C-alpha cells in the first residue's frame, strides 16, 4: 500500500461553539494540506483558533463541518474507541501546561505511553532511558514533576510525546518555558527525530527560534488560516 503523501488534509473545516446563547466560530472554513515529514508552525494571537485547530488535528475534538484526514485516515469515520486507539498509536501531544502525572517520576511519565501500547518491558525500558538521555534528564529520572523546574517538566513532556515514535506530533508552545539554549537543543532533537523516523511536526508557537527553522509557517487569525511562509 502506497504511503500517504500528506500527513494532514483539511477541507473546509469549521468549528462552532455555543457559549450560553452566543455562537462562537473558532475555525472558519479552513482548507489545509501538510506533506509528510515536515516541520510546521502555526502562529496567531490568543483566541485566534490555534488550540482548536490542533485539537481537531489530534482527534481530541471534532469539526462542526468539513473533512479531516490524518495520514490517510478520515477521522469522522472513527468512533470514540477507534479515535482513542488512533491517537495512541499515531499522534504525540506536547501541551503548554505539561499535563504530567504528578505521582509518577519523570521515568514513569515518559514510559506511560509505552505501557498503554503494551510495549514489551525490555524495549520499554530501553526507549524510555534513551529518550530521557536525549532531552538531558537521565540524572532526574526518579524525580517527580514537583521536584523539577518548568523547563525540565517541559522536557519530560516532550520525551513522553516522542517516545512512542508517533507519525504526527502536535505541540502547543513547546519551547515557551525553555531558555534559548535548551530550546535550540529541543528543536535539534525534533529535527533529528523527524529525519530518522519521518515524523511530521505541527506547532503553535511565538518562538522566533522555532519559526525560523520551520519548513512552513501558517498564520491563523479570527479562525481563518493563510500560509505565512513556505521554506
């Protein structure tokens, strides 16, 4: 079977919320095609629709209308359980608020997606330790999130997203809590993972470091998307 040409294809996607009796159009007729193995950034002011769009791409939310395809899979055809399985196997998430499990160590947080995927114990350990080393956190592997700095927690979140080798990585401001040196290290790591594993990255970001090293930059404003820079 021929692999898909596009990681993501959206056709006339809209998302409308009801806030009380007021209809809010968060996404307004977005059409978008993102080729596989590309590093993409979405920029835009707060409330412009960035997070809503990422949630739709990640099968966390469903559009009000339009077609969404992720690596050839039409997401509207998936029921809740199928969508959960598809997310677990194919999509990595990096949240600005980290979303780490507070009672688990850094090692256990990174290992967790592999447990859900029933990865064998020996492989699970090797991949978890390799990913912690890649983000520079092996010495802190037994620390819980409350014993880590904001930048360290962000690196745990990034390691957790990448450890299962997802096809698509979605990130909400992934370098927002990192100094420029650590941020560049994370960008380099992601580019390395992209090259080795043909991953596609889609970020929302205001970080010039991230934007400058993206293959494509899209701008969203008032729910409308346009190509800001290509190449």
